[in-house]
C-alpha cells in the first residue's frame, strides 16, 4: 500500500523523541530509525503524463517532497521516473533524514520498481526495498508472468506465491492511481503483492479542493485511503497530471499528523510557466 498509514503508528514514538531532545536526553536511535523508515512512504508522488492516454509512454520526471511532523522538518523524499528504453521504466523513491532526524541516523530508505509499458498497461517485473540504516532490511519481489508466480525474498529468505493477472507492486500501483484519475475513473481498486499475500487496495475519491502550498495554488482531487483506523489523504493536482502536491496521514485516536508537500518538480511544467523544466537525466543510474 502507500504505507503512509503506518506512519501514524510511530507518531507517539516520534513525539517522545522530540521531547527527549527538548530536555537534552539522548533519544532512542531505534525510534528515530522507525520515523525514517516510514518517510519513504510519505510521498506517493507518481506522475503519469496525460499523453499515456493516447498510447504514448510516460514522461520521465523528478519530484522532491518535504516531510514534516507538526512544524518540524524530519526528512526529504525524492521520486524519479526513468525511461530505460524499449518500453522499460524504473520508478524510484529515495528518503533521507533531515532536520533533527539527521542528527541520529545517516541511513536511507530506497524503493524501486522495474516495470514494462506493455499494451498500455503497467507490468512489474521486479520490486526492491532497501533500508541501509540501523534496522537493515532488504526485500525483493520477482514477477514471473509466464508461470504466474511471484518470488518474495526478504533478507535472503525466499518463498513463492501465485501471481494473479493485473497484479502491481506497492510502488507501481501508485502510478496506476494517477493514470486512472487522468482517465476519469471514479472506482479505483488495485491488486497488490504485499507482505507475501495478494491484497485489494480500494481508493476513494472524496471531492475537489483548492489547495495552497509553497509552490502555488492548485485545484485538486482529494483521494482517500483508509486502513483500520488510519486515513491517508492525497491532494492530486489536475494541471500537474494528477501528481499529489500534498500527502497527509491521520490516525483516529491520535492528534499526530504527518505531512509531505511538493517543493520542487522537474519534467513537467508548472501552471503559468512557458515551458517545462528540463527532464531528469534518464541515463543516470539508480542509487
């Protein structure tokens, strides 16, 4: 899933972390790491160019988000879509700690989806998750569409499960949301390989809202994902091809809130600009 919803679980731990800092106590490094680990999920910031609706391939882009808890900055996430040629793409999310969190960990969290643009469909063939901080974790999913099997490998331990048609990975389904909003769809349900099982993710369009952020004012569609008592809301800007300009998560029984705002974008023009910023270097190698 977006995995944004998991951030709320750690709100109270992050609150204690900031309280420790306030009183000059050494914070728990493990708690700090858990905040970092969830930052990678905060920016579900996939961009799908409207040209895809006419059968053209997606446009490469790079988007940067600032992640905050209350008024405090806790990190930054960069998302990049690269075209590797011959219908193959890489979508990558890299999260690094910032602000106070950077004092206690130097690790980063990387998610990467390798996929093909096939018959106007998004077809994953490899998903990678890497956490290089103190709670090191490596995850790889390999999709075999001929045998309809997906192999899960977590820290070197493999197992397989049946692969259903139209299944996406936990990063790629976010791109499908942008595509479906561009197509005018109102019912958004996705099959996702998640945690060793197949899950259905249901996304609800709750309405429209004009939203002001540092980068400007945008007319957006609000998209809501609810899991148990956690709610994640995305504000997707139509003039940015339904790129989320803000992502926010709230837990019902907690006053904590995690927010990610778009602060920089390459590869797509902002409203009112005469031309697009230069697209990212599609030849660059993943981190």
